[in-house]
């Protein structure tokens, strides 16, 4: 897999400004990707969600704006700006937005 970067190197970036909110949508921007995993920034408009799914990667999510509702292996967890949650590989999870929020998803091969 070819390595991919979508941000300028050796530059400080404010995460919350790298992706905009869109009415009635989930927006994602891949910041980097390689065979080892990926780094993706998401914005969720109020009421948007990702339905239950699992991935073959450990997924670390840091909320950078607002608050998201996560369910990991059937356990609901609210995660606020500045907090981190781990969604282990191959465990079903969902993401819901009761209000607008942004999150940084870092995935590593398990």
C-alpha cells in the first residue's frame, strides 16, 4: 500500500479546523494512511451516526470538539472533547451524534 499524507509536514495544525461540519452529514478527511493503519478526522452533524460495524484494527478515537455517543461491545460510553476511547479490533461498535462533534480516528493493525 502506498503511504498517503494529506497535511503539510513540520507544521502545527489545529485538528478541529481541518474538517468542517456539513448539514445532515458525516464528513471525513484522511490525514495519513499506510499499511500499518490510518489517521482520519471526522465531523458529525447532530443526529448522524455510523451503524454497528467492526474492523480488523484497534481503533483509538479522540473527541476534538463536542461530545459523541459510542457503544463498544454493547457498552454505551459518552466521550467529550479532550477524551479518548479504545474500540478493540473485531468488536462491534457504533458512533452517534446527539449534537455536532468532531473526532480523530487512529487505527492500527491488530
